């Protein structure tokens, strides 16, 4: 993507609002919104820019999600306790306030992604070529759903629609939906995206400009499986998971200029946060000492604190958008909750015995030999989600869904996050903060 296109994207959200409610600014040197939204190259540049907005930088959603989730669920520890923002996440409870920078950055970034994704949806028809137009619209559906679904992992209520500057000036503020309803909105977007891209795959021109690091059909189906699973719709979760091609990779790509944010912002300096022995898991959840994922994610795994490896070892290291193991574990969980224990164990074993993962996440363990009860199998599925999906940002949601010990004193230190002060100060519709 050309630098001009990145500049365009940086200012486009500000033609709307960078959060659910933010001020408006303009850049006289940037292209106008009409220039971008009515041209093929402008809209394709927006697609690339939204990918970058979500995944790159210390203020992007990806970095802040990984950091916040890891500290809230005791996957990570703070190296320098003088860093008050990180220390508040690690302490959790009432210590985590509305002004926390990590919570605020994640909220703002996801709202920017959501607003720009809506622009793609609204303006894709300006492209004459159906294959290119469809791909732009489906990317809009995907990123809007990703923004909504990610917010629903951390907040009890979610504003699902962007608010324009004109709305704000007219006193029309963003409204919130309960997270379960917001997830249904995300699912509707993804279902429409799957239908459209199945009928009309992306054009060669689209792929040449946007790249093929994300297989959009797999990505939409993977998110559908994830969100149906979060809602407890077991049949639909299995149906979507079965459509994901586990031999294809979808990932966030980084380079010398657009760097892996977790490595560059946190792990390279040995002064921010890092990993814990055995993924922070103890007792019945502790991993098998022979689990190959220990070396993959934690290296030597000393008895105290570790140096995270995995997908966070260099500026250019790719981060998976989803892992094949997540899809297998979604199927295992859904089957277990349907009380199909044999089917659940069969899917679980595909993770435990895996030795050819496309991202290198291989447990290389024997098949499951524990109790063949729903409770025992679900616990083993949860343990493997904690290991297989380490630092994926999914553990807080998992901890609630599996009814793991809650705060205070539990395996997580918050249930949901407080709403950022920037939202509360500008939007009278902001709900009350959760107690913890």
C-alpha cells in the first residue's frame, strides 16, 4: 500500500468520530472523503489501512487486547510495577478505572475500525467490477463484525453503529446493546459476508492490491464459529467451523515499518510485561511437561517468569488471525455441550496429537485418556484453549463461559471492563460500569 493511502486512512475516521463519540478534525493536505470513497484505489487503500489500523502500533486494538486480556487472566505479569496502567490491569478489581490507557486505546481503535468498515459497506457499490466490489463489501462486514465481537469480549454492552459528526452536533449519541445482541449483529454481518464471497470470490485485482494474507471466506467462517460458540449456539458453531479450511493460513502481516506490536511495544524492551511459567496455569490445569506448545510459546519455561516466544519474537513475525486449533476446540466444546462425549474427544484428540500445524503450534501428546464425562472433557478443552490459544486475547471470554473461579480471588481479576472516560464524558447513553 502506498504511503498516501495510509495517510488517507489515518484521517478518514475523523470525518466520522474516532470513538462512539469524539471530536471532528480535518486535514487540508489529505484527500477528501469523496476522492477515497468513490474510487477503486481509494477503497482498496481503505481495506489495507483498516487491517493496519487494527493490527499495528501501541494504540491498535490487537496489542491492547493481547496485553489487557493477558494481565486480566493471569497469562502475563508486569515487569515494571511502576507502569501504573499495566499494574492496574494486573491488579484488576476496582483498581482498573475508566481512565486506563489500554482499555481506552482498545475502545477507540475498535470504534475507528468499525466506522471505517461501515464506509466500505456503504461505498463498495461505487466499484463497477462485481468481484472487486463484493470483496470490498465483505471486508467491511468482516472488520465491523470483528470490532463488535471483540468489544463484546470485554464489555457488557456495545455500541454497534458508528456515529457521525453531524449526529453528535445534533445531540444524537451512540446507543448501546447488550453484548449478546451485539454478537447477533456481528453474526448477521458475517453470514451475509459468507454468502456473498461464496458466490463471488475476490478478483485478481483486489488480491494484487490488498494481499492474500487473509482468506476472507475462512476468516468470516472462523469468526462465525467463535461468536456462535460464545453465544452457546452449538449447532451453528459446528456448522461454521466445518466450513473453515484448516490447511490455509490467515494472519496479520508485519514488516520493518509496520511492526509486530506485541514484540515491538512490550517484549523487546524487557520493561513492560512478559509470560508466566506454564502459561500461568496451576493445579489441574497445568500442562503436561511433554507438551510441545510449552517450548513453542514459552521457550525454556523456567519456574518463575519466562520470555514469551511464539508469534512475538521479531518485528516481522506474523500473528494468526485464528489458529486451526481454535476451530478444532470450538467443535470439541460444542459437541461436549451437546453431550456427544465421543465426538468431543475425537476433536480434542486432533489438538492433543497434532504434529503438523500450519503455524507450528503442535502439542505432540498422546490422545485423551481421562474421564469420559462432560465435566472432565470440558475441563480438558478449557485447559487446551488456555495453552493452544495463549496470548490470543480470548481467555477472558473463555474464563467466563467455562464458569471458572471469578473475582475476587479467582482465575481472572475482572469479569468485564469499565467504559472508558472518553466515552462517558461525551455520551450520556454510556451504561453504568460493572462492579468488577
